[in-house]
C-alpha cells in the first residue's frame, strides 16, 4: 500500500518509505538494478516490462538519479543480506555431488 506521493509523477513511497513505481508493485531499485546489470536503455526496460509506460520508467530513473546515494546504500544493504543468506545456507547438495564425481 502506497502512503506518500513524491515530486515524481509515477513514483510513490510505500509504508516502509521504499520508492515504488505507482500503480505497480515494482520497486525503483529493481528497475535500476536491471538497467545496471544488463545495460538496458529505457526502451529495452519497456520492452522487458511492457506493463510499464515510458513515463513510469523515466520517472523511476529520474528519481534514482536524484536519490542515487540513498538508493545505492539500499542496494548495497540488500546485496550484503543476500551474501549472508548464501553463506548461512552453505553449498547446495548438487555442488557436493558434482565435486565428488570430479565434474567441477
């Protein structure tokens, strides 16, 4: 549930103050991560997410550039949490089986 509007027409903050593309459940950082990871242009992002308008995409990217430090810290925090979970889980059983067979 979105609780606060921003100066960006297509970006709203949810109950946890996470910037989200209005009318969707997509977080701005998710779109930014795809742009960063794959090098996608706004047009490619639209191709990959046809339910988003170009206005929504550009608004989300503008929000990111105006709040890059804050969102980059959030992305780093999320990545650290993923690393913690991976370390706690240990290697998957498939890896052990492949190593035992000398395949990796």
